[in-house]
C-alpha cells in the first residue's frame, strides 16, 4: 500500500499516477481500509515513521471514512473509542518536522478533524463520550501535560486545532434536531 501511495505523490508519469489513484480510491472504499490506514499512520514502535505523503494519505482516508462511512464502525462496540484513542496516541507523539512543516501540519489538522468527527458522531448515551474525551485531551495539549511528549509548539498547535475544529464539526455534521439537542445537553454537563 505504501508503495502505491508513494507512486501517486512521487511519480511524474501521468499514467502511473492515474493507475495508483484509481487503486487507492477503490481501496479506501473498503471496510479493511480503516485498519490499514491506521497501521500506516501508527506503525509499530520498532519501525520508523512513514513518509509524510503516506501519513497525509492515511489521515485523508480516515477523515473521509469518518465522514462518509461512520456506519461501518459505529455498529461495533468499542471500535470508535479505539480509533479515537489511537489517533490521540498518534498526536501525542508528534514532534516538529523541520523538513516538511507545512505538510506535517496538514497531517495534524486532518487527524484533528477526524477526531472531532468521531467525537461528534459517538453516542453520548454510552459511558464513553467522545466530545468530553476530546476536550480534555485538547486541554492536556494546551496545558503542557507531562503525559504528552510532543514539543510545546506542536502541542499548542494540536490543542488549538482540536478546540477550533470541534464547533465546526458540530455545525457540519448532518444530524437530527433531537440528536443535536441531546449532544448540546450532554456537553453542557
């Protein structure tokens, strides 16, 4: 998968780029894409971080799937919680990337927006509330919590992005009026 992504972003051959693009579009529509792109974003600790192109693709696919294919994971207990926890773990271990600062911020912003989508779509009736978790984590980033090993500048960027993205996502997500009121009530606690 990683080689196909690198081909998409790195080749100058339009035919190869188109072939890679088609293959990746088809793959991102599968349910298996959730796990594969998460593995691309969060490789095992024994391996180095993937190239920014791969991280960007993975973050984009997760954002798209969280927006369009929520039903695929919402039916499985704990799936959205695990995904949110993994994405938070990814954010907590980010360091400044001096060789691709703009691209690195794009990856961080995509992950933050994916988290807000998952938080807003998670059910507040359960013992887990994605919005409460997300707000707490945003303040951990902003407050320089010792459990967050990312640099102060990166932590500030992530915390502000999470706080900024949350109201945007609440306004953007299509939900019934009753669901929106329930969400507002729950978050008002």
